[in-house]
C-alpha cells in the first residue's frame, strides 16, 4: 500500500523537454515510474529517447532506451495515455497556467516542483485545483516517493526501500536525511509538501492518508519555523491519529524576521517559533527529536514499543 502514488500511476511531465525536466524524467524512469508522456505545445508529436542504463532504486534491471511521447496539452496526454499524475517543472512565470491546465483536464495529482512562485499565483492555482478535484503537492517541493514503486519529483530513489514508515516533510533535505537514517526499516510513502507560505497538501492531509493506510505503522512529521501548520497538525494528531507519530522541527536557532531557506520559514515576534511548535506537538503525544539523528532514534524506540 501507499498514499497518492503507486506503481500503477501514469505520470506526465510538464516541462519534460527542459534541462531539469529531462534530468529528472530519466531518474523517475530509472526508479520504475510509469512516465507516459511529456507536455510541451511547441514540441507536440515528437518523442524523447531516454537512456536508462540501470534502476537507481537498487533493484536489478536491464539497460534500456525508453521513448516518451510529447503532447501539446495535458488533456491530449490524458486522452492518449490515461495519465492520472503530472509533475510540473515549468518556470515560475508559467506555473499557474500549467497547474490550471492540468486541473481543467481532470488530472488527479499535480506535483509542483518549481520554486520562486509568487504567493498570489500559488493561492490561485491551489484554489482552482481544489474546485476541480485535483490534489496539488507543492509548490517548491521535492515531490513524493513510494519506494520500490514510483517517484514523482526529484527525490533520489536509492536512499531507502519500502517499509513501514510514512513521512511528511516541509523540507526536501531533511526528507532525504531521515530516509537515509531509517533506510534499514524503509517507508510506505515519503511526501515533501514544500515550505512556501501556501501549499496544496498539508501535514494534516498526509497524516489522514497515512492513518488510513494499513501498511503504515508509524508516521514521521518534519516541520520548520514559520506559520502555524505544525500547531494545527498537533491538534489533528490529538483528535484523530491513533498511530505513533515522531516529529522534528527545524529552526531553533533562526533569527527573528529573517527568511531561512523556504519562503514560509520566517519567525515574526512570538509567532511560528520552533519552541512553540515542539511544545504543541509534544502536548499531542508526539515524540519530538532534538536533531534528525535523535528523531530517527525515537522512531526505532517507538517501533520497538509496538512489538
């Protein structure tokens, strides 16, 4: 089992023919992702050949050259392939239009990797997607991975294999670190929701999905300074989550009033501090690590306690 993404998912890549799109499409293919097409109105009708010499998730696979067709629109791609996921690599100025196009075409999941998107654009396309029944992950995120099945985004497939942990994180780098720390146990799905002020999928959305996933035994939640998402997640955990949750909050030493890495990672007065988030999570029964390594140790202890 997994949340949002499985080996059956059919993936389009908007911006596949650009530099980043080409690089990460190749990596997604090497991870076993069923990439069924790219989208570029100026290159519709062409195919792009990807040399996929080996699987990058550690499993055996014969060298292959994979030809991926390019469609003029998301609607054309869905009509031809039955695609249900799109990964968006287009520049910030065009991301709003790309997500709106995908939602209007009926895509089920849009994973928006692009960073530097204006907040008003993110508000507009996440709201529009919601009215069309499209789930948006991101923007400014690494995407998601169901190890051993598929990757939609830029998460390396060889960090960890399939297992019992569900992970939801604002930070791409910390996603990778926790995956590495817990690689011997493995993950059901890891979701990088992004660190911008407005994102399409929240901690709460993922917590609910992991709660309902029978193969997820424990949930790891990674937060950071800025906003109140972690406090709202804590209230949701207290009231609705029965599985053990282990958390980590980045930014205890961040100076007030300075954006730290992510556009949403900023402390204003007493609002959005790491200490306040840690306290809220602990009050909800979440074990909160002091460092990523300590967080991994808490995960191991919590899993052992369930046996």
